[in-house]
């Protein structure tokens, strides 16, 4: 029997109804629905991993950005993962607006940490078939002018320490005062330290941070130099450089009841002014605030449906920004305001400048010199995203 559509009553758009009122709350709610899904405040720009119009981007399947760092001149560096691992320099000040690929780390498939030193040397932690290694890269100079003449080089990486032969480096942080790199291996959770002020780098290990290998793949260094991470069930541990001991604590990051075994810290962000450490849990996506001095943890709630939050950074104004969303979802930008105690979803990342770009997965974040935020996209074809938060409007005084 043929389908007869000649007499079918098709839906009519509400605006064609003669009783349709443009001032009604229904119309306002429709407009809010259409536009609220995407970035509602501030502006986002997705930078290709190239010098636009001059160089080709880092190849697909090699450009998932999993680490970010910033040197003393506020030049931003990124590390990628994939078939090959690259390090790049993102230049956004003056007449620049480029991303310079510093080249492939030989044999590496993941650049898990970028640690610029005070002299602008870049320390790199990388993993691959060789296990886990530490490299150094010389300082990257700012180009004089990307408008008329430019020149860039790739001096290459110098291997400084073969930390592990049979496993990679999950994460690492750099203590500028002690000139020491601290890190954790990716399979057994072995904690290590390497002093960088010697010609020959010596690797020292201090045992495993977790006996059952359910540890966090992220670390954070607080304002006094203590290194923090999580072990099984989301319990916190610390490493004190003064006595060089790993200490397990009876402090747990928040999660849903009965989900502790799946929980570990997935991202950290230090507020350098207050000393508070913000973080996210892997089991359910709860945000938390940890006070290292009081050794207390406070749950801040859940910013989205996804349990995955791998990118957090504290803005210059003290607000916490982050991206939630895993590999099977689209990301949502959110903000937590400690002054007001509010947690808000700002919307899905979209860049409207140049090629329209949407952000699905992010794995790193940091705050720039002037309060702009950088987010590292971790997809098959990735960009460095810049977010410019909205500037609060002043209230007009009465009278």
C-alpha cells in the first residue's frame, strides 16, 4: 500500500500562528535554548597547530595535546600524544599568532609533561617503546616580527635521563627552588626524583605510591613544595622533599557512595594566591577543593553529566575554569566562583573565527599572562584553544 502524503497535516512553526506573540516567554525560552548550548560568555578561539598560511599543522593522529607549560616570558608550550609525540611553542603576543612545531621526540608516543625552567630551558618527560625518558630543549626565542620577516629553528632534544626501561612516565612536575623533577611511572606508580643542576642526571626512586597500581596519573606541587597525588580509592598521598618520604593519608577525594574503588584524581589546579588545590575525581566527575595546610577536602559538586574532567586551571581572578567531557561526548566549559560558591556550565566550546570549530575532548589547561586561558584539545585533529573570560560590568552608582 502506497503512503499517501497529500492530505497529511504537517507541523507548523509557531511563528506562523496568527496568535503568536513575539514578546511571550515561550519565544524568549526558545531563543535561550538555541543559543545556550554553546559558549554563553567570553570568547573562544581555536588556533591551528601551525603558522597559518606558511607551515602545515602537526599531522593528524600525532596532535592530541596532553600537556601544557609556560615559561618566564609567558610563551606557551604543548606536548602531544599519538603515533608520534611533538612539542610545540604557541606564540600569541605582539605580531605573532603562530604555533611552531619544535619537532618529534625520537621514538616517543606521548609527551606527558613540559616543565620550563627559570632560564627558559624546557624539560620534557616522554614515554614510548623505550620506556620513560627525560629530555631538555634549549630556550625558544621570540621572533622579532612575524609580519615582515621571520625565522624558526628546531635545535632538537637532548636526552638527560633514561628513567625507566620497561615503563613510561605518567606525569612529572618541576620544583624551581630545588631544581628537581619529581614524577611517577605509568605502570607501577614508582615515584622518582631527578636533580637538574648537575651535568649528569641521577635518577632516585622512593617506592610505589600505591601497592595495587590504582594511582592518579597527575601530580600537583603546592606552594611550599610538597608533591600530592592519589592512590587506591581516591586516598591522598604526599611526598615531602625535606625528609624525602612518601606518606599515605586518611583523606579521600569525593565520589558517589560505593564508587571509591574507581576513583582517583584526574586533574589538579593550584591557586597560587590562596594555596588551595582544586581537583576532579575520575569515577563520577566531582570537583573538590583541598587545603594542604588544614588537610581538608570539600566537594564542590558536579559540573556536568560526564564523569571525565581532565583540564582545570585557576584564572587570574581566582575563579576555577575547566572542561568536562570524555571521548564519547562533547566538552562543556564550566566555572566555579569561590567568592560566590557557584558552579556554572558556560556551554559547549565553539570557535567562530576562521574555520568553525567545535571542541569535544580536552586534556590540559593553563592560565596566560593577561588572564586568557589555554586549553589543549586531545583529538585526532587538535587545536590550542584560547578562552577570554567575560569582564564583569561595573554597577552604576545611584544619585
